[in-house]
C-alpha cells in the first residue's frame, strides 16, 4: 500500500472506482494500478486542479493505469475496455439510478432527461474541455456537438491513442442505462483523431 500521506491522498481518488474492477478468471494485483495512478497523479499535480479538471483526470488516469496494468497480465485491450467501463458504470450507478428513477416518474421521461442534462451540461462539458455547442434541446431531440475532447488530448499526450475509445464508451454509459426511452446516434471522430463528436438523442421508438 502507499506509505506516505501524499500517496494515500492520491490513492483515495481511485479506490472507489477500482473496487468495482473485476477481471473474471484473471487474478490481478490492483495495488499495481494504484501505484501507477499515484505516480501519474503527482506528475499531473492533481491536488491543485480545479474540480472539473480533477474529475476528468481521475477518470482518465484510472483508464490509463488500468489498461497498462491489465496489458501486463496479457488482457487484450478490447477485453480490458469492457472491464474498465463496467467498473466506471458501477461507480456512478447509485447516482445514475436515482436520476433515471426521477425521469421515469415524469410524464415525459425523455424530456426530463434532456432538462436534467441541460441543467448539468456546463459541469459535464465545460467549454475549456470540450468546446460544446447545442443545436437543439427540447422534447423531440437533444443534439449537440463537441469541437474538442479533453480525453482525446489527454491520451494523445500520453502516447496512447488506442485508449480514446475507452473514454468514448464511458460517455455512452448515460445512454446505455436509458435505452428504453432514449435513442442515440453518435458520430465520434476523436477516436480516429478527427475534430468533432456529435450526440443526437431522440425518444426511443416503442416496440
């Protein structure tokens, strides 16, 4: 375990996510992920980051450290990605379930989803991180695009373009949990080193 105050403080950021990481029949030493996270957190001067950037950095470094260590155990990137996204999903699941329950209690769950998303939009997609612009946001469609991706720039800086797709899958968790009343058409070019990502949410068609 980390044996200094700074290391323990850094480790506390990843441990709530890491506790959800399951790797099926492969037994891994999660402390190796913590150690790499702590090293990189200190390199990024994580404790001095603003709250929004700090949260993105925690998620980005969890993805990076987990991918790197799972690779040491010969877990292929596509399989590792599923494990990592599952852990992130379970990490945000309590709050996500509460939000979805409120949306489903409304007369129009899709509109409630859009309204809630608009209320927290600036917190989740700050201009300096994603340069977002909204084309439409009402009861029939929520359409917005991003001209910048903090995660893409982060992984490019670390020389791991192949990890960008993991961040893309993380961004889809919100939709995956709402498939019964939300459809998503995602045009994502950042994973291919493009310059735009567009989300188009519409009400799910009833069967």
